[in-house]
C-alpha cells in the first residue's frame, strides 16, 4: 500500500473521540478516503473536513454493516469505553461491541485488506517488577476496563486465521482534545500534585500524534499482520518528573501530596455512590485508584521500532507545552 496515494477507503470507529479524531486527521492528510462510524449522540466537532464521510450507527446489530463497510479496505477500530459507572458497561462496549464489528468484517473478509484494533496497555496490565513489559508477556489486567479490552483482543485474534489483523496497545496518551489527562494539568495549575501512596509511579506515555503515526504504520505494513504492538515513548517517565515539567510550563510551583491508599479508596467509593445517583461516570473510581497505586506501567516498543520503523517524534516537554497551550486556547484551563 503506498500511503494512501490510491485513495484507499478506510473505516474509523470512534472518530469523534480523542485518538480517533487525530487518526482521521492523519489519514486525510495522507490522502486516504475516510468514512467514520458514529453513534447518533456523537459530536462532529472535530470531523468537519471536506470529503469526510459520516455514517451513523453503533457496535451492534442496529448498524447497517453493508453500508458501513461498503468499499472499505481497512478498518481502524478505535471506539471503546474508557470510563463507566458499572463494570458490565465496559464489557458491553469493548468486548461485545468488538465481537460485533469483527463478525461484520468477517462476512466481508474477501474485500478487506486489514482490521486494526486499538486496545490498551491496560489489557496487558502493569509492570510487576518495574521493567518494561513486552508483547510476549502474559496479559494480567487488573481492572474491568483492562479485562474488557483483552477480551476484545481475543475476538480480533480469533479472526486472524482468515483475515489480516493487527492489535495496538497504547499506554497513557496525552495531547489536544483529551479530557482524561486534563485533570493532571488542572491540579498542577492549582499548585498541587497528588499521588496515591509515597511511591513515584513510573509509566510510559505518548503524544497522540505519535500514536496515530504508529497506528498508520501498522495499518500499512504487511509485517504487522497477526501481530500485537505497544506504541509508546522511548523513555519511561516518573510522575513527579512529568509534574515538574508541567509546573515549569504553567509557571507554577507545586506541592507533592501523598494520599494514603485507604483514603483514596474511600473517596472513590463515595464518588461511585454519587455517580449511581447522578447516572454519570465518576471522576475517580476504585479501578483508577488501583491503577495509580501500581509501581509502574511501562512497556517496550522494540518490536514496533524493529518491524514498523516507529520512532517517537515529539519530545515530552514540547508535547506537554503544545497540549497545555491548546487547553488554554479552548478555555479548558
């Protein structure tokens, strides 16, 4: 495939979201013809480009899959639930939703060149000894979200005998349009850097533009068929180091605050109770507390570098500054 010069048509699920909208931007830049599958409730704020095709539907049998997949060469399945009130909601979206679109793709496998699934490092789990985990490590998810993404991976792999597939596992992702890491920026602007426990968590991190570049490399590569890749930063960062960079960008001094694990869990339980009443996902829950209580969430990108030629292009400080300035322009900070 020659980087879209033949106007290869692709389908992107979750194109209205953070990662999905950036992937759509890159695909259009590279000359691809792009169709997005969106729920009726999804915003089109970032999907205004001329020539972009939008079809409405969900990851269920209410979708006209014949129309959604007509003429499609590659599917980029980005859609998924990252924050929910109830564990079963993750499995409904991330497992059963993936099973639904894989089933539809299998019926048209003779016309599809590839199915690329955007999973998560959460499907693999944390780094138990602090060393970066590889794609060969036995997955050990520690949350319903991670378990649901792993089951989505299994649905994709099950189709790998008769259809070209590839699985991407991003770590924490940051950049313009992201709501999840916005809370970290807000804390630093307030001069506070909270952490659960006294350890300085180590983690992999990637700017969204680098991530979608890696996703596209995997989608265009034949070597990636049947493979799973971590797409991440070269370096492993510490939370305190990242907070210090953010403080420098924001022009603030910060105070590190250690929150005991039991206190954090109590706050999470209370937030979940409020969420049950308001029917809105909580800002923090017990799964997030468990995630942030880990010593490390580090992954190796040696396979992506070797097979795909992937390289991190955006240095951490310039990427964080770009994100901070975008938040300011948009009035999010």
